[in-house]
């Protein structure tokens, strides 16, 4: 059975912007050529296929992310990590331009605005100590690119907030839940 969750189109457009920035127009055209060969949707995949505010199947997004990782990365999820890091920094930095970045505020907003991006799953937050946050993502399909993307986005949050730290994957798809521990000095 196919996963039924949906995600906003902004995530598709961010993958395309990342590829264009890193590989140029030629790289983006190559990506679309491969995407249309391997992932034929109802209409051709190109820069204007996805509207940022519309809903699209999450599995299709993971297919796009995985194809980018396999095409321009090593297929190990590290390109997906970098896309997650870049996306959160590009989208998140806008809300912090006029005020001091604060990790607690950032995380609370991520939880509060969850349903604006995903129509499934949930984000649970725990704070084991003053310099740690445990992120628990529930209800997602198990795919390596998704795991690496989330780790990259959490690292991006730390960087936006000027925190020097690291993100460690604690568990992946145990009880339909993935956990990451962000810690900083």
C-alpha cells in the first residue's frame, strides 16, 4: 500500500532551487530529464510543475529527493542532508531577519505550523537538558533520504540560531518514529 500523506509544493521547488544553485541550469535540465524518465507523473516534471502552496504526495517528494541524491550525490543520503540544511536556512532565516534567533522559539513555531507543511504525522519535542533538544518525528515512511533530510534541517536550525553543535540520529523508524538529538555548547 502506498503512503497517503501530502506535503506542500514549496519542498519540491526548494529541491529544484538547490540543484540550480549547485549544478546550474544544465544540471537542472539533466535532473528533469532523468525525473521524467524514472518518475513519470501525470504531467512532465519541470521548474513550474509544483505550486509552493499546493499539496502533493509525500512519497513523490521522497522520490524526487532520492533521485537528486542519486544523480548529484553518492546515493547515501548526504545530498538530501545538504538540501534539508539549505532549505531550512533559506526558509527559516526570513523570519529571523528582524529579531535575535532563538532555538526555543524556532522549535515551538515548527510544531505550531506543522499542519501548514504536512497533512500527516507529528513532531514531538523533548528537552533533556538546557543545551539539548530531542526531535521525534512520527508517522513518516521509512526512507534514508527522509532521515538525512530531517537531520540536515535540524542542523540548519542550530546554524540559524548561531549555536555550535551537532545532530545525532538516535533511532530510525522504531515504533513508526524517528528521533534526533540536537546538542550545542
